[in-house]
């Protein structure tokens, strides 16, 4: 039998009996949880903004992989116990991912406030939670020995810059939303842009009730 290797995407080691290490190992899985949740939100809501966010996070991850191959910065000496010495550690992909998300959510919140002087409560909560989660993930990468301080700071810096650049790009792309909505593929999957609606949830709720009333009136 050939040598067995661990699946690196979810393979996280922590000191046995270390409750904090276990908690930080769980937080290290957040990028995976977030990506899966975002795909679910996109399938459920069919919003262009979710599609842009998913594309941005994916491109940010690709950028991290390219930078690691370019810089070829080794992981800390603790990588031997983690069986991670074969991969590069500069910059930290986890830190870059979480920083990208936190900054982009904050910029989205600021943009919505400037445009409409109000923001969705869920959006505020997600934005508020993203920053402490980013800090916990960054700390965890150092605590568990996967990265050193410089690597997590470098990852966060790249994530912040990438999020700012992606926000500028998406602001330009949103102006093409009406044209995108007319694409056959977009119409087939009902992809839409609801950013122009102050409260899309209330809008959908009201229209659902009105549609039911019309249906009942026709039957009667």
C-alpha cells in the first residue's frame, strides 16, 4: 500500500486535552463553513451580490495559493508535529480569507448606509461578528503552530487590500446588473439584483401576501 496522507482542507491538529486548542481548531474550519453557507445562500436567494461575494472569496483563495508558491515561505518548526512541512506558510490563507470577508462586509455595510441611510439588522450582525472571528482565527493559526505572527499579519494585509480592490470592481459591475439579469443563463436561474430595494425581505413578504390575495380572489 502506498503512503497515506491526510486531507489538508479539514486536517487540523491540536494538543490533546487542550480545550482552547480544540476551540481554535473549530474556528479554523470557519472558511469552509462560510463558503458552504454562501453557496447555500446563493442557491436560495439567487442574488447577484452573493455571486460576487462567492467569486471574490474564491479569487482571494486562488491569490493566496499563488503567493505561497511564489514566496515559498516555510512554516514554523512546529510543522513537523502537524505534518504540514511539505506546504508553504506565507501568507496565511485562513487569515487572508477572514480579513477579506470582514473588510468586504464592512464596506458593503458602509455603502448601503451611504445609499439608503439604513442597513439590514442581519447585515449589521454578520459584519460585527466577522471581526472577532477574524482575530480568533488569526490567533489560532499561531497558537496551533501552523503559522508564525508575520505570516498571519501578511495574510490579513493581503486580504484587506484584496477586499478593497474587489469592492471597487463590484461597484462597477453592479451598474451592469440590469444587463446581467437579461442574460439567458441568469433568467434560467432567476439571478437578480435587489440592492435597489431598501428592505428586500419586507418587499418579498408583502408581495407574497398580495399574490395570495389575488389567487384567492380569482378562485372566489
